[in-house]
């Protein structure tokens, strides 16, 4: 029998350090790729006790259930270190889970980092309508077209060999059925803007200027107009999957923006 949980769980990409603040990271639609997650969060372990969400590819659930799982898992971690600050970081698909979790338990997370938020998905016509057609794509064509999507995620010449391999593996291993379910969730995503306006914790909105999939800069600015304590940071010359590209150091961004509790 497999030892892999059949429900969302936290993966620790580096040795746990209970003396550091807790950092919960919610990755994008490639959430099953632990090798990729380790690259995305590299360096953060020097300042945080890292936990990363993994959603099994056969888990077909709602936004509500996903956000509840994140809250429950975070609360379980806090039982081990009850006085810890909690940072919630999320990328792309994960930002939608983060937004839901923020509103479900507004006091749980001390600081929020949202990277290339996918909350704009349903407002991008070609993505929204294209996701309806995805069901009809034959499996063989899906396997080949997955690789064709990679240039839209990032520039290969900005990836290390390790990152290149991890991204290819993540795309190749993503089951069509799981991707279909994630796309359905993206179409259904909505958020109560009035409740967002009442969220007072600091939020850092990181957006790639060269994102070819989502209007990340425009969405970051839109969210900043809603969230009362938000700041926008733009990353030049980087694509949607900016955390796997060379030259993007999330910890350095947090330090530069004075976004650490001890800054």
C-alpha cells in the first residue's frame, strides 16, 4: 500500500526549524511536484519553518474544502509552536486557496504573500472559454500539448538544469482529469470583495511583468485597491512561473520590502 496520503497534506521541503516563524506555501496547479516545490521555496528555509501544500492528483474537491484543509493543517502545526507567527505564501492557483483561507480565518495568518494571482482567471476570455474545450482534447494530444504550454509558463533560458527537469516532469505527470478539475475550480472562483476590504493584515502582491498567461500586474493592482494594507512589487523580465527562474529570490524580496516581522 502507498504511504502517500489520499487528501491534501503539508510537505516539509527542508529540515524543520521550530525556532523560525511558520511559512505555509501553496503552490500553483503543479502542486504534486515536490521537486518543483523545493526549487520554488529554496532559500526561505534560512528564515522560516517551511510547510508546503500537496494536493493528490486524484483529490477532487471544492475551494471551501481546500481552504478548510489549509486552515486545519496550519492549526495543527501551531499546536507544536503556539506563539509562532504564520506567513501564508501562495502562487497562481494557490493564491485562490489563500484568499479563501484568509477570509475563513482572518486572524490565523500574520502576513500574506500572493504571487501572480490566478484570481483573474475567469476574467481572461481565452482562458475561460478554452477551459471548457479542454474536456474534448484526446489524451495523446493532451500529453503533447502539455509540453507546448511550457514556453508560456517561463523562459527556458532562465532555468537551471534542475529547474528545467522539475518543470518538465511536473507538466508531464499531471493527469488530464486532475487538470480538468482544477480548471473547473478556476472558472468557478469568486471572492467577497467587501470582506477582503476588512482584511487588515499586511499583504505583499508580487507580479511578473512578462507573465504570458495571466494579467498578473493588473490583478495585483486591482487587489491592492481592495485590500487596505497591501503593497505591489513587480518583477521585470520574468514569466508566470517566476519562482523557478534564476534571479528571483523571494526571501530577498521580503527583506527588501521590510516584510519580515523583525524588519
